C-alpha cells in the first residue's frame, strides 16, 4: 500500500513539474520598453540602407528585438491601434513570426510581447540560402486571409499581402540601417515545408522572410 502511494505521489509530482514547466515556457515574453530617442535621422538611414547576406552569430539583445519589431509593425497610436506600417483597408493581416535559435515566436503588437509557438530551431527552413540557418533572427511574414473582406479574390488577397509586407520589410531595413544591423528580405522559400513546420492553417499564407543580425566581421 505504501509503495503504491509513493508511486502515485511520484507520478503526480512529475505531472505538476511538467505542467508548471509548460506554463512557464508558453507564458508570453514581455519585450523591453522602447527607447524612441535612439537611432539616426531618416535621411541618413535611407543613405545607409542596404541588403546584407552575411551575419555574425551574435544574438540580438531583447532591447534591440523590441525596437526592431515595433519599427516593423508595432502600434504607434495606442488610441486607435494604428501601426508603424500601413495595410490595405487597415486589415492588419500580416503576422510577424520570429525564428531564432531558441525557437519560433509570434509577435503580439497589442501587448508588445512574444508568444512562443514552439521551442524548436526552424531557421534553416525559412529560406533556401545557406546563411538563413545561421542568422540570429529570421522574421517570417504571414498573411491571415480571414482578416480580409470575404468577397476579396484569392489573387487580390495575395497582392494586398505582398504590398503590406513590403511596407513592413522597408521599416525593418530602415531600423537596421539606423541600428547598424544587417538585413535582407527573401522570397526564396519552400513555403509548403515551412508552413508545415510552423503548423499554419490553410487561411495563412507565407509572403516572405527577412534575416536580421549583426554584420559578419
């Protein structure tokens, strides 16, 4: 009887630890407060903007990641929910997923947090070039067609998603120029394999990806 009780307590203890660990892992990570006074003037950032395909393995600090994601498609007008990039009909259909060595995250602009989707490194699946698996961060731009008007054709949905992604990608380029980071937007992706790894549903469409990191020295 005592042995059975000890076994039962041991199982319950393991279940508690596993549940607690899972809850800790899946708790959204609050990103650091923005420092909006940093960076360089717009004209200088435009002059410095360029595509770079060689990255240092150095991890991006959370402060940099916070500002990068806000610049990309964060909320700059809390009273209206307005974003730093425009979107067709204000559908705000683009979600930004963040693939890093620590796992795959989803950026929540409203709470300015990162939600862990899976604790698995899928960076190599975010593009066909060799460097994508080593870049510290790969942003994956995914359009959610359910946020668009139901009478919009599939072709027009993809056009709108591509335009919206272009705005966001350029914001990332300008932030990276101002913060001395390297970046490049990429369209060469095995979208079927990546969507499967990300566990996307049929109404979600991968538009493009963008690698970000420090320049390789």
